[in-house]
C-alpha cells in the first residue's frame, strides 16, 4: 500500500468514529457461546494464522476443518475464503485484477455475520468477523479512492471495535485496533493541515502511545501478533522513517514466515533505506535465486529494480543495466505497465546508466518516455532535469 493510500485509509477510520453509535449491554453478553472464548479453538486458530501468513493456505484451512464441520454456518469460514485473495491484492496493489472477487467474499462474510447477529446482536464472534470484514473492505476501497464506500465500511468497523472494548476491555487483541487508531489520530493531526482544522472534534491521538499498544498486541495478542508486528515494521519504515526500529520487526516476520514474499520485500526496502549495501545485496540475490518467487511478477519487478540500484551504488553499470532491463521486461505481464511505480523507477535509473556510460540518445528516449506517460510520477521533475543535462 502506498503511503498516500494508507494515510487516507487511516484518516477514514479515524474520522467516522462519531457518526454512529452502537451500544452494547455488558450484562447480557454470553461469552460461553463463542468460539473466540474457547481455548481449544484459539490454539487451532493461532496455528492456522501462522500457516496463512506463511502462504500455506491449504494447511491453514485443514487445521480448522474439525471446527468447520462442527460449526458450518459460522461466518469465519467465509471470511477465511477471502484471505488468500487479500494477499494477492496486497502483493500488487497496482493491479485491480482480484478486487471484485475479494469484495464479493467479504460481502458474503458480512451477510453471514448479520445472520448470526439477528439471533444474538451481541454475538462476539459475529461482531469480530463483521469488524474485520468491513475494515478490509474499507482498506481496499481507500486504495482505489472510492471514498464513499471506504467511509461507510470503516464506520461500521470502528463502531464495532469500540463497542467490543466496552464489553471486553481486557482483551489484548483490541490493542491492535486501538493502537492503530491512537497512532494515526495523532499522525494525521501532526502531518496534515486539513485534519488539524477539526481535530478538536476527535479524541486526542498519541503516536508513542499507539505504538506501545501495537507492541503489546505484538507480544500478547491471541490472533494479531503477526499483523501487529507487520504494522510496527510498516510504520517505522514508511511513516516514522526510523529504519533501525523497523528492522527487528521485519526480521521477525521474515524468519517466522519465509514464504511470505511481501514481508521479504519490506525487509529488502529496509536494508536499502538504511544503505546497508551488504545486507541488501545478500537478500536481493537470495530472493532472485529462490525458484518459489520467480512466478511472482510484481515481486520480481521490485527486487530487480532494487538490485540494479545496488549495482549503481558500486558503479557496476553493466550489471545494473541487466537488472533494470529485467524489471522492464516484466512490463508485458501488467496491463498498466507505464503507470507502475517500479517500471518508472527502473526506466529512470536505466536512463541514468545510459547517461553515465555516454549513451545519450538511449538516455533521452527513456526520459522522454517517462515524461510522456507519467506526468504524475515523482520521477517527472528528476527526468526533466536529467534530460536538460544531456
């Protein structure tokens, strides 16, 4: 997810908190009905989550098969169907290929939760699934700039989250959602003037406090340890720009889930941002040599681009050129190749290789391509400046 889209998503979740209220009577909540209160189910679900984060989705589902047979109408099974599709989306947010399939699954999970809530409007399992389902739909719609739908789904997700807190204030899993809320309420007020104009309407955020809640969830949560760890790494990498703090969280993820190509990419970005050429080079080479990742075109596009830039840092222009061309050759697999981040980045640095090796006409052709096709690119001004130097 881009920083812009991620900020919009967080802003969506924060800003709609006060639009609706869904009160819950603590006295009538019956914990004994719920799978989420069953320690055997929790243990099996934790194992399934670990399988899923390591992209072993068949094993994840198999580990829950006995529960699914016993509770076939539970909404969690429909929700679980959407997780492999969500990872496909996250792997390549610049593609909308899987959006319709994912949203349809999430709508069915939401309907299944509603059916359970009609029998017991305080059913914890149904509330949690409904909150997660609407939260993911809000995230996807925000990435696609579908603001109306994003606000509606985020409104539902946050209302449920804060009312679950009323019933189970000691639930550690809540620290994940509350931590994100606290952090981004403060982040948005700090960084965006528009938010500051009406920040008096919102409960005060707390960036350090939000991060502490996320750290608590990353250590003690029943279900959100990997997701909390991911957001800590993501926030320190892309928002706080404290790369040394991002590294241990991402190290944990790549060690625990070596098959998760997305976490590997975040680790590579961190090494590159820290200018740790040795670690970045070792990781990039190992990823490019891993046969299990080679069919992932978006993954290979990014790793080739970063590997080329690493070669540029040691002025090995021949090898840098090879990797930039490898990244660009993958463009044929993407319908929107000229609009893609790493296609543009690879083309820009290929132009720099041409310039530094005195191939002016080739450099000019690549830069003019960027200027024609990417007027919205952060590389536009750099391309124009480099073109003037030729």
